[in-house]
């Protein structure tokens, strides 16, 4: 069983397989934007498409929260570049956004 949860206290969405943490995508929230800056899947779970499942669920959760998406993370940026159903949520990566990410880490 694969589950994705918003671990908001850690500012990340987590994906678990059979209860074991398999990966996460980290974010910083700012002024109605959710800035995704890092995604990681444990090598033991690689090749199963979990990164795509994780990001799709994180973006859907962001939409449900009424927030915009800023894809700083290269994985998230590639995902939204291939899956245009999230185009209406996207905001550009700007120097100000990058400064927020650096300050929030």
C-alpha cells in the first residue's frame, strides 16, 4: 500500500510503502505560494514511479489548499513540464523565491 501525507510540521509531503518512508518533497510556504525545493526517493524504492506519485499528490494537495506552486526543485519542475494539468497553479522561480528557500532551510 502506497500513501502520501502532508507532514506539515516538517514542511514536506512524504510517501510511504507498506508503512515505510520511501521519499519526500520539501516545501516552504510564502504569501499563498508553496515553494517546492527538494525531492528525494530512497534508492531502495527507485524505479517504481514513486517520485511521480508523490509530486502529483503534493500538487493536488497544494491546489486543494488554494495555494500556488513554485517548482524550484528540478524533479518537480520536470514533472510540471510534462503534466500540464497543473499549469494553472504555477508561478515562476524568481530571485526573491530563491532567497525565501535559502532563509527557510
